[in-house]
């Protein structure tokens, strides 16, 4: 599987959604924009790779919800 312009556009849409939800750290948003989530998911779930939800991957684990990861990372970088 490759990282196509389609996937890059989906990541940009995901970043826009995270901004709407209050994520402001540009380093966090940049990281989300660079990580090709679809490469970590079963090909059958590729269409859901950039939806803001957690999805199952191998070994009974999940790939985390993007907002949750962004929020936790941002909170760590900017503790209250």
C-alpha cells in the first residue's frame, strides 16, 4: 500500500477536524498530518483510517482515536 495524494488529503481533513475540536499545538497537528494511519490498518479498513475513531489492528489491539492521541500529547506538552 502506498501513501497517495488521496491519503494526504484525508489527513489534512483530519487535522482540520482536530483543530475544530480544540487542538492547537502545531507540532501535534503536524505529526498527525505526517503519520500514514492507513499503513497500520487492514486494507479492508483503509476507508476508515482517517476517521476520528479507534479501529482494531493485529494482535487484539487498536489504533487509537486521533483526537485522544492529540489531546493527550498536547496536554503532555503543555501541562496545566
